[in-house]
């Protein structure tokens, strides 16, 4: 065997993800691609996967990825001539308590929003589909008929055959040993059979992806975890087309196989394998059977399927699967290396996701940008925090243990905390702060009043912080509140070409004079919103850029990737250098005036401006902007000044009963004001025109910018979807997002976000109304609306203007 000296694209790893990516690159893009596998195809974790194929996820785009897998698996054998073992058996999910049943009703609503038909069944109806099952403890069940199962090795071999048919070359028993790197790019791949020059590398190395990435300085935060299941002898009465079953309250799953059952589960006390390197020779290998650890699943499974008590066990599979710290898989362009892409860490969803993940990853490689909103699985959702292998291990084990847990709204992870804290952490904790965590930062979600336990109590209805957040919300609306937002991601762009570089990246015009702030989107080539942020011009050559905490790596990477080549600029992450206090509310000017001599009048310090002011002897960057819809300033200062400035503001605000306010209130305040949130309300799937943000796009009087051509093409066409607000009455109608929007009884979209507005006293939701022939204001207003909330139709009122202060008078007062 002789390796080629060059290939345009080199894929590392011959599991289902690598073979699917090769298949799609070769079939759809006619790419010059080779795949390298260190042993034999499927020999890592693919060969011992259970083979369940589910589709529904909380993200519309990820659900689309999984639905694509099903569509591909249906006819792949016909394309390649290699059997796949695909069976569309459907999937039953069982509920044994009311909270789980509420979760299923919400999932059924989500399924409907995404164009899928999930049936809600009585216990008796579930037993009819699966007669061997004991149903006496069930509240109900859901059934998604288009889910199914495959043979993991067969489906991978079929994809590999298809890749070869379309020109891809696959080499087994070739191990990658390193890379030749130059200026942040891979020039060639070093292997045990020689070097291969290439333009792009796709790391699909499964549980080896972390160490393959490390050879190029790329962090792939995954953790191998031991996952066990058994394969039984034949069970009399088990139909060959029996649905797969997920019994999450008993933490188990079942799949028919050759007349017997595959049964496994997700235990609350999982066993990690290694935080070090996975041995290169771990091919077609398993761990020793561990029936002591597996007993918890066996006990629960026999209660559900009594016939298991008399069934023989043909085999136990105890193999390593790659899991991640948040339970989502990893796709996309590595931020540390300009030409490495990653597809790994599939959390036991690798077979279900394989077809679709290969499809989108191939498109990503060819286009240089994601074809869909794939933020929830984008490798750039991680940060340097995720280089800590012990932290990744602990958080991943917690995520694994929650695999089948009830998905309560707003639930926080607990492991590895606190990790990153503001200098105000202890002060805020002493005032009853209940913290959440975002990209490692501890942030106060709400403040428990005296006599109330400072902890979250999760619920499917209104949660224990509802009343406390109401008080914080009203404090900002009526007086003044202070937010510690030091976790904001912050960057500085400096240099002679800084303005020109931002002019290419930003959809809005940032060429305003020094002292001005611009809210802008960063667009992809399709005109979709790849990011949104604020840009403060400090001088002719210096810009200060602020974005959300969780987008730190993503937004920095997007800017770095798209700054025109040869630009004389320096882009620097300064997140830890600056703390941020947001002072918001009608009393903000009076409180701030008490601690600074700066002119804070509208004339002296208008909205949308940045000034340097002095507070408590410290120089502060004061940005007059808001995300809550009130008069206010973001005060950016050296992190070491945070405590002094906080104390000064709290003392000056005593006449206003100033108090710290958390992120739960911030969310409620922004919902009332109609401010969009990136990643939910606005995504790479949405253009500014569709999102109602066309005012932030400047097409006239300026040069070209990224996404301009796409926007010009659609500017004068009817919108196929439009962003709108909705309100519903009633304390029990909790809106979370993904509820179906009905117009005149017909589904036209779904909510992207939801919550409660304490000022208006109503539940608020936002989403896109869709119509193939176009959506204008007349179409929007000429209709009767309902929302489907946990499968109940609730009358809703449409709103096209902000619910609070629609003219923005309070912001600019």
C-alpha cells in the first residue's frame, strides 16, 4: 500500500462519522478526499454501539440533522449495495410521573413545531405496541414512529462503500503521528506510512480525537466513559419489529435484536475511563464485564420486562464511548488551527447523528461556514476552561448521569464550581445570590430574600425564584438596580486598518467618530446572523468590542477568520482585564452623578456614546447602552476596581434602595423590551430583515461587507418568515420556547424564546411566523393566533412592537 503524497482533504478516523463525512464530501462535492484509519473501519467505538436512531432534539437544526440520518439510512443500501440493518420501528418513551409526562407533552409540542408527529399514548396503548412490558406504574408514553435502529458496523461499511464509489480513497492500518504546521495551518499529515500534504484536515478520530487535536494545538474536550449493555437470548413473544423503548425514569433502554433484547442504561454513577491518552492499540476491544455496576440497570429492567428475569445473556458489551461536558457533540472549525475541522464526542448518539453530521460537516469544510444553525454543537462553544482534563471529566460524568434525567427548565450543572468568579462573588453571595454558571463564570441568577433558601428548586411550572425575580424586575423598572456582568466577553481591535477590517465584518456602519457605540450583526455569506455585538470606538485606531459570555471563543474566532488578509490590526481578548457593572433604571443618572463629576446629561452624554469617567479614583469606560429598556450605563473598569466602584454605587444608591439584580430578571426585562438573544431568537438561519433588525444594516453609502450580496438579493423580496411577539394569559401557561404558533388554526412556526413579563403581567414568547408566499404586516395582523403549550392550544395575542416603552423614551430620557 502506498499513500498519495497529496490530497485536498484528509479525514482521520474510520468510524461512522469519518466514513459519513468522506461519503458526503465525495458524493456531494466531488472532493479529493482520503480517509486514514489507524486499525480497521469501525474498530474504535462504532462497532460496539447499540444502534438506536432517535431524531428529536431541542434544536430545530440538530433535529434536522438527525432526520437527515433517517432519510439517508432508508435508501443507503440501494445506493451502495451494502445492507445497513435499518428498521423504522419507532420509539416508545415511558413516563412514570407527572413531571416526566409534562416533559413528554412539551416534547410532543416541539416535535410538532419541527414537523414531526409524536403520539401521546395511554399505558394500555403503549402495552399494545410492546406486549412484554409491565405498564402498571406508567402515567403515559410517547411514540415517534419514524425513529428506528441500524447495525452500526453495516451502516458504516455501506457509507465507506459509497465514499469509494464516488472517488474517496480509504486507507486502513495507517496511524497519524503528527502534523507539519506553519503559521497556524496544517501543511501535511505525518503518518506511519509517510507524509501527506493537504489543504484541510477533518478530525473524526472518536475517543482519540482529543489527542489527535492536541498534535495541532487543538482542544477537543471529550471524555471516554464506560458504557455497558447486554444482548439476551431469544425472548418468546418479542416481535421482530418491536419499537425501541426508552424508560428514562428507570434509566434504561431496550432494542430488539435477532429475537432477543439489547438492554442498557445511563447510571447516575458512571465510570470514566482515562483522562490521559487512549491507547493506540485499543481496536475491537472491550473492558471486562462489570455485573456489579450493571446490576442497577438489570434490576430496573426486569421490573419493566419481567421476562428478562428468565432470559439468558448471550453477551455483555462494556465499551468506551466519547462524551462531552454538556451532552452535545462536537462539530466545526477548530479555533486554534485554521484548517482543522472536528467531528467527535457524540455522547452515544453517533449512529443516530452519523448520516446528518457527515452531511453538515462536509458542507462546512467546503464552504468554510456551517450550513445551518449548529451553535449547540459548535466546537467554539468551549473555552480554555475546557483544557482542564479533570474539570472536563467531572462535568462530563455529571452530564452522563443526567442523560435520562427530567429536563427541568433552567437547570444548572453543579460540578466543577465555582471556577471563575468576579471580585464581587463573596459580597453578592452574602446578599443571597443564587448563582448560575456560564462558560465557567459564576453569575448571580437571582437573589433570595431574607427567610428564603438561596437555592433553585426545579419545577415544570413556575419555579421557586418567580416572586424574588418579580421584585428585582420591578426594582429596575421603578428605581435602579446594579448587575455584575463582568463575565461579558470583551476584545480590543487596534491598528491602522481596524476601521476598515470592521467595515468588512460588520453589517452596520462602525465608521462613526470616536466616542460612539454601534450595535451590529456579523453575517455569514447567506446573510444569516453569525453573531451580534456592540462596538465602541475609542479612537481612530482602537475599538472595544463586547459580546455575550458564552460566545467568547466563537465571536473571537469569527472575527479573526474574517479580518481581511494583510490587515495591519491586532485583535486581543481582554475579558479578564475588565469588570463590568451595569447600572440600570430611572434613578441611574442620579446615582451615577453622585459618584462622578462627569456630565451625564443627554446633551453631554447621549445614548449610544462611550466616555471615560472617574469613580472612586478609578478610570471607567462608561457605555450608555441598555439590554433592559431603561436609562442606564454599562461601566467597564479594570477588574481590580470592581469592588471599590460597586461599594461607591451602592452607597450613593441608598436613597433609591439600590440592590443587586440577577440574570433571571435581566431575561424578563429584555423580553418585555423585545431585545433579541443570539443563539435563540437570532441565528445563522435568520437574516436581519427576517429578525426585524434591518435598521441595524447599512447598505447605503458604504462599501462591500460580508453577507451584503445575500441581503441585496432578498431585500426587495417578500419575507418568508418574520419575527413577532406573543402574549398569553394564565399562571400555568409557562412559555419556554419551541411552542407551536397557530394562525387561524394552522401551524406557521414556533417560539424561539419565552418567559414572563412582570411589568405587563403576562407570559411572553417570541418566534418566527412563516408563510411560503410571503409574510408582511397585513398577513401578520390579519389572523387569529394560538400557541400550543404542552399540547394544549392557548389563545395568544400578536405584537409587532415592544411590549414595554415601544418608542424607547425611557432609554433616551
